[in-house]
C-alpha cells in the first residue's frame, strides 16, 4: 500500500470491518448526493484481489448494502473455505512436464497428431 492510500484512508476512510485474512475494509466518510458510495480494501501483505472472500466481494462491488459477516452467512455442506489464488507461488499447480517439476513428461504414444498446413 502506498503512502497516498494510507493518507487517503486516514483522512476520508470510515472503517467497516475486517476479514479472516486480516484485510481491512473502508468506505468514504463523505457521501456525495446522487453518487455511489466509495468502498475499498487495504490488504494485509501483498495486494491480491483473490484474497477478498465472497462475503466482502459482494459489498465492495455494491451487490449488497452491508457485508455478510457473522451468523447471517449461510454455509452449505459442499462449500470449502476460501483460499487465495496460488498462481505464481510455490503452492501453484504444476503439471508433470513443467520445468519446475523436473521438466520431463510422459512420451506421446499415438495420441498426438501434429498440425500440417493444407
């Protein structure tokens, strides 16, 4: 987060809440008539949009008037806990032939047909 974002948040931000990742959510103290409310998040650590859980995503994008927190969140048995996108990290998925996984993959055995221009 930049110095400008911190100053703007300190001067004009009203704290709304925080999520389980430590991200903090704010809205503009000054409401302009006829304009949408300004909302933003200050990420804990690296700024990564996939670190915003669904209950806060809806609030940030004006789908909901207030964030869904606490007992009002309905959890279904098939739901998994939110995880940030691991792309670019050591936890990212890498297929068998990926350079960081040894760089070797199984030999093609007749299932591969090269493209030949007509």
